[in-house]
C-alpha cells in the first residue's frame, strides 16, 4: 500500500459491513448453524430487510462507542469548578444564600 492513503465515506463503510454481515448470516443458515421459520421446509435467503437492520446496528454501535470515548476523554471537573457545566462564579459575587 505504501505511503498512499485511501479514503471511503463512513456511511459507505457501514453499508458494506451490513452487507457482509447479511451474507455471513445467509451462509450460516445455509450450513445449518440456525434457521428461521421460513427456512424450515427448504433453505431460502434471509430477507433483505435484515441487511438494513445489520447496517443500522453497526451505525448505532459506532455512534455509541464514539460518544462514550469522547466523554471518557473529557477532564473531570475539579474542586475549584462549581455547579453544572463547571461554571465558576465571578470574584466577589454573592453565593446562594
């Protein structure tokens, strides 16, 4: 690959991951790892709507982990920071009474 960087839109990567998970699910049902009710008599493809479900699951998982990592990277408010959001009252301001 060398020094060249390759780029791909994030949404496309989610769709591709969802597609390959759907393909893997079809392979697993074909080889009998499990089966769905519509596959009892004979094997059939898993419904294509599951492809969208897999893509949505990957997207939501990515967003949740990214949000969690962002919060974990924020510094904890110290004792010199008061109130929600770390707002510090100006010097000489009257405190709650």
